[in-house]
C-alpha cells in the first residue's frame, strides 16, 4: 500500500524551479540597475530602456517583472528599506545591554552617511510624491517602510532625559532621518563646505544629543 503525503499540508515550500530562479536573478539585476540610474539621473528623467540596458536586459525583460517605472521605484524602496532593517537587527541581535545597543545603533546611523545612493533615492522619492498628489497615499505607505529602516527603539533609553520627556519616539526618528539626508546631500553637493569628517562628526553629535 502506498501512502501519499500532501507536502503542502505539512507546510513544506517547494524549491523554485530554474525558470523562477532566472526570473529572480533578472529582477534583482533590474533593481540594482534602477538604484544606480535613479540616483544618477533622477526618477522622472530615467528611462526604462536605460535601466534595462544597465541591467544587461531588454525592455521586454523589464515588463516581464514590472508593470511601470513607478512599480519598480516602489519595489526598490521596499527592497532597500528591508535590507537596512535587516542590517540593523543583525547589528543589535543578542545585545541586551541598553548602552551597548545604543552604541550599535549609533554606528549603524553614522555608517548610513556613506551611502550616497540611499540619500539620493529617498530625495527622489519625496520629490516624486510632492509632484504627484493623486499617488501620495500609496507613496506615503511606502515611505513608512523607509522610516522603519531607521527603526531605532530609542524610548527605553530616553525615559529619564529631558528630550525623552519632550519628544516622542517618532519625532526623534524624523529628526535623525532629516539630518542624515540633508547633511549627506549637502556633502555630496559641496564637499568643501561639509567635508566627510565634519559630516560624520555632526551626525554623531546630533545622534548623541537626541538620544542621551
């Protein structure tokens, strides 16, 4: 007698076949190309054929993975936000000491200053949202994911501080995000005015001011 086991009922997940694997590789190449092209040319000036060519594929490959350039843009933001969340969670995993966790969070925050592409991408995202009010609700939902990429659980560190009493956790996150994006943009625009060492110094001092 043969016993047929329904693996789906057992919670098993089938391994992707070769076609699915190739599709995922192509998708990742398109996302990587989009990050470079959007940061270089801006979202609205970027062309689908340029992104496809940067990825080493055709327009057909693009449309096999994304319906529009906007869909690609949002998928890229989701990917990058999830990546940053994962990196931060990995950095503080297993650390129970509050002071040590805050040190790791600070290191992660300052490390973000070296990622010019991320700063340019978030700027492009915000400009696009401002120019397309009808799509703002969808964009706002995606932006919430971006904010979570700086998911700093700070309130436990701020209970006894003046700032902790006066500012809510979300306000601190917003301030840290604005400072990071603004200073990285200013450094990229005029490195003589905000040299790399001054950029790191300013961000570190503001992080300490807002979290201690």
